[in-house]
C-alpha cells in the first residue's frame, strides 16, 4: 500500500524481467476514501506519475487497467450528465 515511494525500482525490475514498458498502470492514492485520486499511466511512466502523490498509494499493473481508463472516463461523463440533469430539472 505504500509502494509509490518504490515505483521507480518496481517499474525497473518489472521491465527488466520482461514486462512491456507500455503495460497499463493505475496508481490509486487514498483508495476507498473520500479524497481518493487516480492516475492511469504505463509501466514506463509509473515512477514519474507516482511522484504526484504524497499519501498512501496502490500501484496496480496489468492489461486490465487499460479497460479501467475507459470505464473511468465513462463514469466521469455519466456523473457530469447526472449532475446536469439534476440542475436542469430544478
């Protein structure tokens, strides 16, 4: 859970072991809390992206996170649409 500080080493070791630098990565700070933040990147960009967080963060690596990027974008649009409808209906 505190892996963000080790992101450069982890990425380097994974790439060195044969994982593609373009492998999708999700970095989640303060998972499940009200102030949760997410960044979607690649294994090659994981170290630089993890520096944007100061709190506890999860490093999630794998192809499934390419799908998560799309679902996160859809959820954001859906949330904005619901907000718009609520404001428009008043």
